[in-house]
C-alpha cells in the first residue's frame, strides 16, 4: 500500500454548518484527487485540531470511494510540497 499525502487549500469557516471547509488534495503515487472536506468544530477551535480533522475527512473520502464530488488533477507539472 502506498502512502497518501494530503494538502489543504482554501480553508474557510461556514457559520451556517458550524464547520471548517477546505479543498483537500490527496496524492497516492501519480494520482492526485481533490475532495471537498468539512470538519464540524467551533470557530475558536485550535488550528492543529481543525487541520487534523480536515485531513482525516479527506483520507476517509479517498479510501471509501463514495465521495459525491471529486476532481482529478493532471500531474504533468511537478507536485508542490506536501504535508504528511
């Protein structure tokens, strides 16, 4: 099994859902997929806690294969720096 790397983009807060939202790019080998991740937490939550929740959500969406929405990115350009 290859290691999955996750990178978060456009992290924001949706007060209607009381949740943080982000685009989460998951890279597994040459495949790069982007999922809309959300994590319910108060606006005053610790940032590290929120990031961990968003990354866990993205990994779950990727593993389950049941994401309603995902985007496949072309990997012809070099990949940016990743957070493990």
